[in-house]
C-alpha cells in the first residue's frame, strides 16, 4: 500500500468511518504478517492446554473418539 492510501485510511479511522469493522481489519492485517507455522503452533498450544484441563475420563473418551486409543 502506498503512503497516500495509508494516509486516507488513517483519516477515515480518525473520523470513525470503519466503525465495527475495525477489529476485522486489524485481524486481517495481522494474518497477513504471521506465518503459517506461527498459526499452527498457536493452535496446537491452545488444543494442548484444553486437553490438559480434561478430567481423565473425558480425556480417555476424547482419545477414543479421535481414534488414538
């Protein structure tokens, strides 16, 4: 993006023209700069943390549901 376009978008943001779309725009921009490996690592860590919170019975059932056991 050239400087003129960036200036226009900055002015639009100052005047509230993006409204509720701003979080979507930020998320989209951040996805442009993050690598696929970063995304996969983050998703893996989130899933691991979730699995670690499961009681033993639910952990075993989930493993069976996923065909691990």
